[in-house]
C-alpha cells in the first residue's frame, strides 16, 4: 500500500508571476523556466501565461486572441467583428511545432477598436461593449472562443505542461513588464485548450490554484449581470467577479479582496477602527454571494499591476519575494529562485491579505 508519506502530495496546480515596478520589460523566458521546478504540480492537461506590455505598437487597440475549430468559423467570426470594430490587423499567433503540444486549434489574433458609431448608438463605453462582445461570441458562436481581450496584453494557453506551452508560443520573443503563469492539475473539470489558465476579460487575467466550493452560488449571482461561464472550469467565475467588483462597481483592489476572501464576522467585529469595521460590514452584507469559499491562491493581473491573494485560511501555498525593482510570486520558493537566485525578503502572505504591486505612475 502507498502511504501519504511515501508520495508527494503537491496540492495541485502551480502559479507564478513577476512584475517590474519601474515598467522594465522582460522576455517570457524567465517565467517559462520558473515553471520547471513545479512540474509535478501539473499533469499536462493545461498550461498558460499572460504578458502585459507585450504589444506596444498596438497599445491603444484591443488584442483579441481566438481559438477556432476551422477556417469557416474564423471567416464567420471575422465578418461579425467587422460589423462593430475597425480591424487594424489579423494574423495567426506564431507558434513552434512541438511533439508535446497536439490537437491545436486555429490560434488567431485581431487588433481592433470599437466603431464610434456603434458605441454611440448603444450608449456604451468601449470596455463594456468589448466585454459584451466577448460573451456573445463565447456563448453563441460554436467553435470560436475569445481567450484574451485586453489592450497591450495577451494570454497564451494550451493543453500541455506550462514549460512546453511557453516554448510553443515563442514567449522568448515577447517582452512585457509583468508576466503570470499557470500549470494545471484539473481534478473535476475537463482538460481542454479553453479551460487552461489564465482566464481573462479585458485587461484582467486570473491564475488559480485550488477549488471553489462556492462556484454554483458565485456563478448564479454573477450571471445575473450579463456574464456567462462557458469554459467548463470554476476559475473562470473569479475573473468575472473581479471585473464586476472593480470595473463595474468601482471597488478598490483591497475592497474586492475583502469581498472574495472576506474576513470572518468575528474578525470584523473585533476591529477597533470604526470606519474600517463599518466598511467590512458593508461589503459582507452587500456582496454575500461573491464570497469565494474553498482552498485557493490566485494572482490577478491587470493593466499596470498585479494582486496575489490566498483564501482566508491559507489552504494553498503561496510565497513572494523581491529583488531591486521586481516582485515575484509563486506557489513554491524554488520557482522564484529560478527567476532570481538572489531574491530577497522571501515571505508567505497571510490568508485573506492581498499583495498588491503596481508599476510606478507615469512609467508606462
């Protein structure tokens, strides 16, 4: 009989990130290498990366990354896009042929901007219109999935181990000021290209280690506001919750963290700061269905920064480190040491307390 002490129990999934506070751009090579010591946290059914600042020549355009099942679907989707967007450029996303990555779909990207006349007719701001377009395509257009939709950022994911996915997408040829990464170990959802992490909407991207036991309640609530969970994994809902709280409700990152990883009522009532206590009461009362329960560690990437967050009981590992202008986050210290052997101030963030890192104002 194999006993627990005789095998490695990795608690599933690997996450990692690096960001330069000064906005210095780095290739995707380092974050790809960082996933190698965490290989056993994945099982080959999903790996992915998000890079920020990677499209400076198209920084004012939305970069829509697509999976298509066939050429006819792509042509149909392109015609649909041209009805509401100026399509500045469309092309295959460059990849390397690798025996480790198989059954790839057609992987395409478009650099677009919404037509002003369409926004005026619908009386929508451009972010809301792009978000609605992404939902419409992913729900209604069979064989087409938008898996990245932000400005000057992009997500790259596939079925495979993350270190192979990074090579497949030629991430060594991109440069960004922030990178996040994920190695997947699905336990109760399918392994497929669209189900790999990161999950994104606009410039928000989420990588996640854990399991959301509140998924059904979270999904039912968020879908009342026009979001649709179509990618067959629980993590997708975290992205939509954060978009709803931050972009649509105007909460700060810390306030959003205090919704999804809300302090226990006993912790709130013991807070001696009356203003802070009242604010935490308000957030727990107004957004009770957006509390995420179950073990998790997540990294949220966004335009100009990132946020790392554990569940309030810290049931999944996550460590952080610094060196000069860079901050590193990972499931294991070994991944940080690959990115920066001389990393300093290694620490494990407390449960429910966000680590928020932003690029120096005016740098980007």
